[in-house]
């Protein structure tokens, strides 16, 4: 049995610097809120295959070693309480699926991050993982 299969990663885009133009509807009084986003280094993008996994609300879990993939689904690390809350979901009725692409993090439910983070991840996943559906938590209904 190959126990490393849960941690295979596939890189598909190298690190890239993006320079953004100001939106035409920007109120100049708000420029300070967005100035740090006008030039951004985007880290390399990758996909991870998890076998024998579960989705626990908003986080993926590898059953093989009880590893929560919190870096892939959360901008900030989870607290111990946050980890325990998610692990409690192991006793809830699971939703089974053959495969899927996790395209969100804990900021994706906001309009800006949905448009600029989650949808581009979906488009890349759709191209790389032909026919694999996007997985979204119940809170996105």
C-alpha cells in the first residue's frame, strides 16, 4: 500500500507578479484600502490528490493519517478549538463522492474573493481535471 498517495502535489503555474490597473469606478478616497493589491506576487499554484479523504464542513481531511488540509482551505491557521470542531464532524453522516476539486478557502464566500480567487481556481481545475466537479460546503447553498 502506497501511504504517500494522499500527499501527491501537481504544480501547474509558477509564481507570477501581477500589476493591476485601477478600476474605473474607484473612489480615490478608498485608494488606501486597495493600494497594496495593485502589484501582487501570486505564489505558484498546485493541485493535491487526497485518497480516502473526507470534507469536514470547510476543510479536507486525509483519513490515512488524520491530517487536516487547513493550509489549502484557510488563509490563517486553525486554532486547536477550530480543529476539534471540524474533527467532531467525523461522526456526522458523510457525503460520499468519487472525486472533486476543492476551490475555496475561508475568504471565498465574499464577492471579491469568489471572483478573484475561487473562480480562477475552478477554471484551472476544470482544465486540468476534466469532468471533476467542484466541491463546495453546505454553507454555499
